[in-house]
């Protein structure tokens, strides 16, 4: 890898459809990939790795129980994947991407929350369906906005409350 090239990392949740995941992997060509999957989506992960082989040293994978009550556990696992990319693999923050959408709905919600908080670039693979089947010719990467950045007023309100409670140091850090 030359100096002008940057290592890329990609974090994905895994559900029941492998094609959009493979599409994003092929489009982004990440150096390192982290998957968070449920026991029920392990077959999907197998299909992804068959279509897009990844060297074991470049792969991070963790399972989370398929239960919406486990959203906190999913957030912890995604944060661990982020730390693996940033600290162990030395991927710059600006080159860590996440697609929170291929997993189950509750997984997507948790992954979007923590990805926004961490400032990661998020996207999803959009595709049209014809006759109930995915049309691969229509797939494209679509960037997602960062909800955390877009709702800074929430943090400002919390800082205002701290200020009014005479907690000036904490309020100053938030502002």
C-alpha cells in the first residue's frame, strides 16, 4: 500500500439477504471488514464470504442474539468493531464506513445510532424488487445523513440544563 492509498474499513449488520452486502463490498473494496450477525443469519454470512472471500486477519465477526432487547449488546459490538478498525488496524476515522441496513430492523436502528454518534460515514445499498425478487441491476450505494450531527440542538439543550444547574465545566464541554 502506497502512502497515497488509505486503508478502508467497513462495518455491516447481516440479515437474510447477501446480495446487497456483496454489492457494497465489491463497490467499496475495503481492506478490513467487520460483520455483526445473528445465529439465524450465519448462512447469509457464509454466502457473503463465499462471494467475497476475506483473509482471516482482515475479518472481524461477532454474533448477537436475535432479540430486539439486545440492541445495547449490538451497540457494544459495533463499538468493538470500530475500535478494532481504528486501533488495531489503524484505519483513519474518515475511512471507516458502515452499512447498518442489511441486518434485522432492530439491528439497523442500533447500528445507525452508534454509527451517527461515532461520526462514521453511513450508506445503504438501495435496490428495486421485481416480482418479489431483488433486481441486481438496480443496486446503488446511497449515503445516509448523520442524525447526531443534524440534531446538535439536543446536545445544546442538555448543555443549557447543565449550565442552569451551575455545572459550568460539563456545560462548557458540551457547548
